[in-house]
C-alpha cells in the first residue's frame, strides 16, 4: 500500500507551485515594503531639514526681537534725555522772558547749559542771583540720561 511514485511526484510539484506562488507574493510584498521604506526615509529626511530650517528661523526671530527691545530701550532713553533737555530749555526761556538781561546759550560741546550775562554789573538787578540759583537747583534735580 504505498503511495505511488507518480502520486508522490505530483504532490511535490503542487508543493513547489504553492511555494513558488507564496515566494512571488512575498517578493511583491518585500518590494512594496522596500519602496515604502524609501518613501518614509525621504519624508523623515525632509522633516529633519524642515525642523533645522525652522530652528534657524526661530533663532533669527529671537535675535531680531532682542535687537528691537534694545532699540526700544535706547529710543526710550533718548526720549527721556530730550524731555529733560526740553524742560531745562523751557525754564531757561521762562527766565529769559522774566529777565531779558539774561542771555542764554550753549557751550561748544552742546551738552552743558550756561548763562552768559551782559558785561554790566548784575548785582544791581535785584533777583538775578535768586533766579540763577533756581535754575541751578532745577537743573541739578532733573536727572540727565546719557545714551
């Protein structure tokens, strides 16, 4: 009762056909998965490049924000300095209007305020000394901002 050689040969051929079909199916799946892997690797590479570019842009934006903050601070200090200078000039103008014998000007540097008096004796003007002291006190109390 044995299986005939012919039957055994057919069974082996059927097994080979099944294995060949399975192998072909696995080859197709393997090819698809390799293509998919390449696609995913390319997407990963692109994502990494995009991340690096985004990081660089974020650093540039942070730097620009810092520069804007510094410029804002500088302008604020400059405005404060000009405001103080303006107040001093208003006081000097008021002094000139009150006492026309006082002539005001700036020295060569343009930063210190000086009073230039006429060549006649100011000790005869009753309140010239008091007004000069008021301006000096006001100038001393107003802080000067240097940029």
